[in-house]
C-alpha cells in the first residue's frame, strides 16, 4: 500500500512537472483520468466501458485525443459531451461528470439533478467542493491542487482510496 501511495504521488508530480508548459486545460483533462483510478464505484455499477462526460465542453478535442485507445480501471474510455445536465438521462452511463466554470451559475441545479445517480463530479469552479461537488481542481503557482468533499462522495455511495485523500485537501460541506 505504501508503494502505491508513493507511485501515485510520483506520477502526479511527474505529470505536473512534465506538463507544466502545457495548458491548464490539458492538465485538467489528464487529471480526470488519473483521479478516476482512485475512485471506487459500487460493484453493481460495473459496465464494460468507463464513461467520462463533459458538460458544455471547454476542452475542444483534447479529451478525445488524450483518451483515444486508453483504459481506466481496465475498461476502454468513452468520452461523452452534453450541453445540459438533463441530457444525462439519455446516456447509457456516466462515471465521471466534469462541470466547467461556465456552469457556475447553474451549479446548485446541476448537483441536485445528479443526486442519487452515483456520478463522481469534478470541476474547476471556485468553491465547488464546499458547495457539494466532489472534487475541485485549482491551481496555485501553476501547480494543480485538489479539494475533496468526502461527505458528498459518501452520499453517492462512492469511495476514494486513501492514497488520493492524502494528497488532497479534504473539506466539509457548507451548511
């Protein structure tokens, strides 16, 4: 277990250093897949593919390029794009939903719509983790940082491996 922690931390450090010259968007897209490996979904949610859904796609073709022929948790990655959170019901499955800054004004409605669906939420919206989102990405001195709302994760019957929790800031929900 100590080896896995060191490996994860080392891989994140390498990614941050390796991609320091790349855009923040590219780093965000890469981190989505890295974080996914440390989230545990209930066994009954297993499918043959791993689905990443991006709301109001701010990344252009980056997700398709980065995840082409890639696997997460030994499953081929499927990238899906939606314009509204209501479209989620039309999709076969979503494991992770990325919510961009452009949706900050709709955040409460989006998270209410997702309640009970077992979807892991990620965003770069300021205060996302405090507002019931699961994982917030943010940058400090060009380095990516993570905030995790463990209460929100547990409410959706998901778990996060301790390896990821050790390198993230774990926060409490706003009341």
